[in-house]
């Protein structure tokens, strides 16, 4: 089963991050990747007014073939970048392991990517490839897409979802705790013991479907 990972990378660790300097923009967000011949050309939203300095700096980069403005608005500009991705080790590691970039956002602090891989082995190989290329890649989240047979809530029953949502909202998992199981029980109209058991089962179910390969199971309250 496919797996999706969210990763964080310093801008200077991969070529595209170096090309798209954030000195003249607060945020750069991937809009889409457009096939163009044998290459894939990215379209990026560049936030804040874009001056000629930004486009000229990008265009001077050796592997950039062209950079053009597609749409210009008051607070953002859609930019088309045609560049030779064969020199970008990050993209090569992703493509070599059948990764698909779902989202990418750059800020002065670094870039956040959301990438889908066919399985965890492919993800592991991509990580090794990045390590070998001296790319500092931090995985902030790894999860499997929801099994369509278990509905939209990672296999949680309605009572489990209600209890877990309430616990999060009332700060039960905060440090220090924002509420007790007795207070949750009072809100839900069930016993303290029932709340504890419902949360335990909810977390177990959520963990199996959100973090591991989903398997058939019977929902329980």
C-alpha cells in the first residue's frame, strides 16, 4: 500500500531551494507540476509583490532555462520555471523511487514537502538516497492513506471519534492536562471507566489505520 510522508528540508540542501531565493518573498508554494516534453515544469505561487530582482536572480541560475510570470495579483504571482532537474539530487531521489510530490511550501526557515511513495520500502530507499547526497531530510510525519472500506475517520466509530475529539479540544492530551477523564465523562454522559476504555480503543484504532497498513477489523465502542 502507498505511503505518504511529510518532510522538511533546508533551502540550501537542494538545487530548487537554492534557485528560488526567499529574500524577496515570504512564502513560495507549489501550484502544480506540468509535463513538458521529457521534463516536468513546476508552477509556483510567489507571495508578496515580485520585483524584477527575483526573476532576474532565478533566471541567472545555470540550470534555469526560463522563468516567466503566468498570472500577477496584488499579493502573489504565479511563476513558471523551466529548469534542468537532473542536477537536483533531491528530485532525482524522489523520481528514482517513484515518489509523487503532492505539495511543497518554501519559507525562510526551509521547505516542507508532502510526497506519496508506492510503499514504505520505496520511502526508505529515497531516504537513503538523500543521505548519500548529504541532503538533511527530516521526516515530520508518515502515514498510510485511509482504507476506503473503513470510512473517512481512520476506522473510528462515531462514539470513539466523539470522545477523542472532545479530549483533544478540552486539552486532555496537553501538558499539563486541561481536563480529567471525569470531566470528559460528565460531558459525554458515561462513566469515567468507559471514557478511559473508549479513548484507549480510539487511539489504537486510529494508530493502526493512520500509521500502519490498514487491516480488516471490527469497529468497537
